[in-house]
C-alpha cells in the first residue's frame, strides 16, 4: 500500500476521529476549569503547556486533512470552520489580543459538532429551518407590537412600570413570553384592578409562547427527519454498491482460479 493511501486511511479512520472528539471534550473541560481563579493560578503553567499541545494536535489534524483531501477540503463548510478556528488560534496566540484569542479557544468547543455526525445533522436541520423561522419571527414581531400597544393603552395607568410606554410593554411582554415570574410580579396586581385582564395575558401566552414556538420546533424536527431519511437512503445505496463490489471481486477471483487451472 502506498504512503498516501496509508495516510488517507489513518486520517479517515474512526479511531482517529474518536481521538479528536475526546481531545475536543477534554479541551472544553480544561477551558471550564480555567474559569476558577484558584485552580488556574495554582496550575497556570500546566494549563498553558497542555493548551499548546492540544493546539499543536489540532493543527496537525487540519494539515493532514488538507494533505489527504487537497482542494476538496475547502468545499466542506465544517472543514472551513475547523480551519478558521485553528488558524485564528495560531495567529493570535502570541499577540496582545487576549480577548479575541479567548473567543477562538472557546469556539474550539464547537468543533464537537464537526466530529459527531448526529450533531451535524441537527445543525443542518436548524439552518434549513431558517426561512420558516424568519417568517415565524416576523409574525411574532407583529404580535408583540399589537399586544404592546394594547397593553400600553389598557394598563399604562394601572402599572406604568410595566406598561408605561411601548418600549416598557415590549420588555414586559418578553418577560411574559419566557414565563419568568409573570403571574406574581405582573399579572396579579393588574388582575386585582382589572378582572378581564386575564384574557389579554393568557391569549398572548397561548399565541406567542405555545403556538409560535411549536411551529419553530416542528419545522426543525421535520427537517431533522428529512436529513435522517436522506442519510439512511445514502447509506443503503452505499451498502448495495459495496455488496455488488464484493460479488464482482468474488466472480473475478473465480475466473482467475479457472484460468490458472
């Protein structure tokens, strides 16, 4: 077997990818430990050395992949993402731009997505849902705007700290949208003075929180299912091609044996 073939087999091997994935997770844990001042100050030298080793391995991985895939390496968005993160880390390592370097170091954690196929499919499904999500967000903006005007008109005098103007109403509606302390802090004082206010609050929660969010989640789930089905079809085709190749090899072997006789 020629050297390029050996290199390609090594880089594309499942064990190599698992090693890189484990290294990414270890790197993520290391970055998390650095947020504890006592631990970081005590083991500062070890953190720096280990980080340099990890960066060197990531650099070697990218270089090997470029050597194997050549120009096709840059046709894959995930490979470009890996390349930018590693290159940015190398360029900024000895520069005064510490804050930017920290961003690149944290972004290494996202490389987990590039090494795990199931995570890549989920992210792909999320990007496929962007057009639908944009439409849903536009509808939600309209709903927020209408309810902000209604809230300011109806409850501006009762609760000026929450509905004093349209901007305060937007902030209040966003808090209600997240269901964070909306009942005790916002709803009940208004409900005590305006009994029909429950209709305003509950209708907003049902429309904005339940229906709109479920539309987004449903679209992402549908896209994820579509990607999974396409992946399974491709896998089945590869299996069929592999079985045909095996049969052809078997036939060629039999013909060789017959000719040798």
